């Protein structure tokens, strides 16, 4: 099963400035299925999320665990990324490192973070343990972000819409993830 990565860049005000999803077949997930045959009649996690969020929202088709597959709302992935910001802040206050591997977990998803000196946070949701390559990916993301900051028409509170920035991150994701 292909590995899926969700990247979020959040500025110092916790406002999202960039987000993207990457898939990779380099590393595969090996998680156990969430529901067992004994619990087949009970509602699944996706049923509960559909009841909370509704079915009209955008969905990202994500294989959750095992062979069955499933769908997660993009809104839920956004929520998980934003909920991890408090944990990232706690970890950052105890350590001066920029890269923090696996700061939090949610339903089989690990959250890794990279915090820049200007307090911009790069948050990556992933299901595969790939710490060294994730660190290298974050470093290339930071390099691309710094080049974007050098643009005199860009301010750190604006969303990043430059196609060159996204292309650079897609190349980095192919290379490392």
C-alpha cells in the first residue's frame, strides 16, 4: 500500500500558509486493520466522522489501515495537524532542535514537525517510520521557504501560491519520501 504524507506550513500566528499531500510507493505501511470481524456491526471511525462533518465536504481517499482502505475527510487531517500545534510548542520549549520526529500520534498517523527560527512550523502527517528522510525533506522545504521569504512582494502571513515553491516540494517529496 502506498504511503501518504500530508504537509502543512503554518506561520507564527498558526495560520496555514501552504498545504499539500504526497504519495509514495518507496515505503509501504504495515498497520493492522482498525475493525475486526467481531466489530463489523458497530459504526466505523469513518461513519462517526461522516456524522460529525457531513458527507458534502471534500474527501481525500486514503487507505486507512490494512487492505480494506477507507476515506478520511481533509477537514479531519487539518484538525489533526492543528491539534498537534500545542504538543509541538511543548516539545519546542524543552528542546532547541528544529526537527522533532514523531511528536504526536492519531489513529495510526504520526506527526513530525520542523520549527524554523521565525516560529514557522512545518507539520507532516505520515504512517511510515522514515525519520532520516523526513528530516532531509524538511530541510529542503525550509530552503524553499527561505527562498520564498526573499521575495520582496511576499510577507510571512500570506499564503504561498508560487508554482515554483510547490514544484520544489514535489521534487523533494519524490526524492525523500
